[in-house]
C-alpha cells in the first residue's frame, strides 16, 4: 500500500520564528510564501501551476498559493493581467480572499469578473472561468482600473496583514 505524500514541510519552526521578526507584513508575506510554497519540494511544481492549486495541497497551501499568484500578477500588471495570465486561478481567488477575512476585496473581485463576463453567460459558465477566452481582444473595452486603483490605494497593506495573519493561524496546514 502506497502511503500518501504529506505536502507539509518538516522542521520549519526556527525559520518561521525568524520570519516573524521581520518588520512589515509585505516582507513577511513574501518570505513565508517562499518558504512554505517554493521551499517545499512536495508542492513546488504545483504551487505556481497554470491550472491553479491542485488537490495534493492542504487547504491553507491552496489559499496561500492562490493569494500569491493573484497578488504577483496584480502587482505586475493589474487585475487584467491576472485574468489573462492565470484564468484557471480565478475561481479560487474569491474563496481565498474570504478565507483571510477580506470580504471587501472578495466582493470587488467578483464585480471585476462580472464585468468581464458577457451578460448572456449562464451562472454555470461563470463557474467555469477557464473556459472563457481571456485574451486581450476578447476583453477589450472592459476598464478594470477601478479595481487596480482600489487595490493599490486601499487594500494592498490590508491584504498583506490579513494574509500573514491567516498563515500564522494555519501553520499546521503548512508544516508538521
């Protein structure tokens, strides 16, 4: 009988204690993401998969990998870039934002999705976001700068604070 692989990291207590000493939630978020996702050989190949977080991951790993993907793309090119580059991650973002207790950002994200989905699409197709054509031609004319403006001006620091709090309160989902 094959024993399932435990995707959690062993022996991270000292590393996490050092990260806790870092000033600033943004830096802690980046360090924790690097340690708990990219530093984990059991999941590193799926942590940034274009298909989204995979079932091998624990629920906290899925939340963190989604938040990391979302934030990286938005920081680099805005919400539109996230939709273009990571369409299969889109269905995971709202639940991840709600997991870190950030309903305002989750609601705005849902609004951004609705703005990109044609009025005639069914609710079922909205749940299958990866089936939509997220290329720039298909989404031309949708202005999502309102989301980017709110994200950078109002929500980015809160995003880091809530994400870091979530990670620390769910360490058992990342480390054994």
